[in-house]
C-alpha cells in the first residue's frame, strides 16, 4: 500500500499566495482588508500586494470563470460575475427580502449625501415624516447613529454604515455618483430631483 504524500502550500510562490488569498476570501463573510493579507504573507508592501491582485483579476477575467475579485467596503471579496446573476436567480428561485421601498431609498440617498444628518433634517428635505424609513434602515443596518447634534433636544445624527457600502458594491463613499450626475439622471427620466 502506497503512503500518501502530505501536500503543503508554499506561500513564497505566486500560486501559493493566490491560493491562500482565495481561501481566506472564500470563507470570510466580510471584505478582507489588504493590510491583513500583506501582514500575513509578509509582503514588502502595497506594490507586491497589487501584483498578486492583478494576477488574480487576470485569471478571473477569463470567460470560463464564474467569479470575480471585488473591492468593496475597504477590502476584498470574491463575488459572482454579473453575467452569472440571471442563472443564479433561476437556480435559487427565492426573492431577495432585502429590497428597499421608495421612501427608504429616498431617505438613504439623503443620509448618504448629507451625513451626518438628523431625522428632522431628513424629513425637511423629503417633505414628509421620515421616522419609519429611518427605523427600517437602522434595522437593515444600512445607517447608524453616530452622535448627537449640539442643538436643543440633542437629536441623533445618522450616517451610512459599512453594510451600506457592501449593499451597493462601493469601496468607499467617494465612489458615490456626484449630485450633478444624479440630477442629470433624474432629468433624463423626467423625475424631480431630491437634491434641488
């Protein structure tokens, strides 16, 4: 009977480093920060890290792969290729329960662009009471209380969370479209802009 040879992973090779990063990203539910990977692999710096990531992206870009490397929430994730979404929807046949209502989307847009902001300020911009949508967004962990405004009554200040970035596939808030771009989009669709 032949003895099986134990396989080892050489983290000094590009293939070994890619295999380790893939494994970490596969099991992590949250984006993995580049610094964690750089430290674990004892890389010389960001340039070495980016070289590995560029190679991973090149491998995933091939048409026979169903996944991509995605930068989101300040870190890295493995995600399905957009091309696969229709197939996955058919495969899993369950509806997304995380869809947001129009009032929640309006409220979330205001918080994203005007944060930190109070409920009274949100309601003033929307023209309607916004307590319900704010509670909904808090429950979904898309916004959070970040402090109190130093005015009478000390109202809570709201801002977006890391889950917000993940939900919309953003790496950071600077990737949000500008208000000018949004206004143009709304005007093209002949809808009133929330930001005038």
